[in-house]
C-alpha cells in the first residue's frame, strides 16, 4: 500500500508506474503505482474534514503529536538511514545528519507552538478606549510538494510547522524517493494522529499538478526547480492563493587571501560535494582572491581527486552517486558543454566508468561569466571558479546571479567577513563554516531562489494567518 489517505493505506489508482532505484547500482528495488487525481481529491477532502478538530485541539496535544514524530523518527533511525543510503545514494554520515535534522525540526516546532500559545496576545494601542488582541490561526488545508535530494528533511521542514500551526496537509513526495516519506504516514498511524490530518500521495508531475491546481487548498508550499515552481505559482495566482516557493540556487563561496588554505579547501569541498552536489545551497561558484588563486586551485584539485566516490552501502565513501539517471545525464551534458566552451578542467569532468550513476568531483578554473556552467544550476559536484582582486569586486561577482539562496565567506578578517555578508543578496550567509543549518535560523532565498522562509519562527508563520480582534471599551 502506497498512499496514506484519511488514515488508511491505499494502492495507487493513477496511470503512472513508479520504479524506485538504487542509484549506486542503477537498478530498481521497488515499484509502485501513482495516486490518481481522484485520490488527490480524496486526500484534500479528508484534510478539509479533519481541519476543524485539529485546529481546535489543545496546543499541548498538538505539540505532543509533534514530539511523538521526533521520538518515532529516532526509533526508526537505522531503517531510515539505510533507506536514504539506498535510495538517495547518501554516505552514512550524511544520512545520519538528515535524520537528526528531521528529529530536531519536530522537537523545535513542538516547543515553539507552546511558547507562542503562552504569549500575551494583547496589542498595546495608542488610542484610548479600545483593546485589541492577536490570534494566529492556521491557514487551513495546505498542499506540500517536495523534491528528492533531502526527502526526510524538506518534508519535516514543512510538516512540522504546518501541523504545529493547526493546518491539515496533503504531502506529495518526489517520485524518485517516494518510500522515505511513507515513514511519516506510518508514524502518524502509530501515534494515532486523527485521520485526515496528514495525507500522503505519491506520484509524478500529474499528481503534483492535480494537487497544485486543486481549488480545495488554502495554501501550497513547494520546494523544487524554478521551472515547476513558476507553474505552481501560476496555479496559485489563478486562485489568489498564498504560496511558499523554495527553489534553486547558484551560490557563491568567497575566499579571501588571508584564509587558512587547508581549512578553506575543506569548506569548499563540503560546499560542492555534500550530497554529491545535489543541494539547492551548493556553493558552486568559487571566488578566489588573486594572491592565493593558483595555490588554492592546486590544493583543491588534489582534494577533489582524492575523494572516495562509491556505493555507500558497500564501501567507505566520501561521496555517493547522483540520485537519479536523469540527474546523471544532466550533469554529463554539462561536462559536454564545458568541453564545447573550452573550459579549463582541473579535476574530474566526466562520469565514472562503472555501473550506477556516478560522476567525478569536478573543478573548472577561470570560468567566464557568460559560461552556462557559471550561470545555471547544475545540481552535481561541479565547481566553477573565478578570481577577484578587491572586496567590492567579490561582492559584485557573487551578487551577479538570478538566484540568491546562500553564500559562504572565508576570511580571517572578521569585520570584513561580516561586511561582505551584509552586502550579499541571499537568504543565508555562512562565515568560516560549513553549511551549518540550524532549525532556529531561517531558510529561503532572494531573487529567483524563492518566496518566503522556512525554519525558525518564520517557518511557523508561513502556516499561520494573523487575525486581530478589536473591542471598544465605551
Ligand atoms: P522538480 O521541480 O522537478 O520536482 C519537485 C517536485 O515537484 C516533485 O515532487 C515533482 O514530482 C513535483 N512536480 C513535477 N512537476 C510538477 C508540476 N508540473 N506541478 C506540480 N508538481 C510537480 O525538482 P527536483 O528535481 O525534484 O528537485 C531539484 C530542485 O529542487 C533544484 O532546483 C533544487 O535547487 C531545488 N531545491 C530547493 C531547495 C530549497 O530549499 N530552496 C531545497 C531542495 C531542492
């Protein structure tokens, strides 16, 4: 049984058959049938029916369910780590981080909704003779559409705040990693979450379209590509419905000449090779200050060449395969474009000669600003570099992108690093660090990287509607 609708597991009635692959072998290990449009409709109806009771439930009880999700994820730890390794191709330590992140997200929103409920709702009015109070109400029935690169995490970032706020939800996982989110349905069942509060429908684009076009939703939160994001936004605009969009990136890592070179190499490699570069936040544009450029590029090439790339289930690896054949073909096509453009390749630049969807960690030097590899999101372990001389030049180069998700700044001069961070047109900047994401800080981008924020209190308010009640005392 594949789809979790109104508290029951049902088989798919949709036209699409979905094969679930082990990307390290390039072989399927499961097959399921997508949900039909009628099943999406049933899921939305169930969520609508469940809404009054769920939003009316005492906040402590809602928070209790969220803590239950955190606890149950912990109990399924080994199973979920193994599944992410097998279906996503994640090395074990990365799969562990994802699991921990999902647990922390549910625990955080359980606490946050209780803290919010304890706050005085009164509004201080300058005008005499009136009182006013604030009510934060759930936006209602929300559709959640997520991609495949961090299935456990992206879904937790939506599910936990939505459920905490009192929304009921229909989640559509990616067809590439549909099994991982089924665990959220199994946990809901174990916890006795009221039927219809959480519904899960698996499918390809057709299922996503049925969900995002449906007029029974009050909001849609989408994480994925810009192409699909703009379609989702069109559906939302046709119905004047709010939408949160977490989209792509082409983020910069800016390295100044006062840095520790070895440390910089470590952060640069992590920023492009974590999850085999399949990260919206991959720092895929490397900006190096002139004085250290040659030395840094030389060390980087060695570091990338020496990464252990292989099957995370059978080998001790630093980087696994790309998660899908489609992604592998896409990255391979960029290698061909790089050759056509005559780019200077210092490491990698080709698929690995073995079965499964592997590519080598890749570094191109002095990539022109008009190169497709400099401009477009590749979503693989492909790093492009340029040189800069002044701080302002670095800022201008970093900001010269249609995306604005994240950036990293590496410098021993902390005042300069903070100054540069302030000038970067992105949603999150890391200074001298790996991409540490904390549930208390926000996630989301500027420009083409999306609309809205997840995580922190902003992630909760994305599922809340503000109401004020004003009373005349006279
Ligand atoms: P995608 O847009 O192809 O698919 C995302 C989801 O949308 C999947 O569940 C898919 O089935 C569904 N979908 C496909 N067509 C649809 C349609 N027409 N209508 C509604 N739903 C549809 O993206 P992907 O390849 O799964 O993920 C990679 C992209 O996601 C990258 O661009 C990456 O940057 C982005 N991403 C962004 C963030 C972020 O937080 N900003 C996080 C992770 C991934």
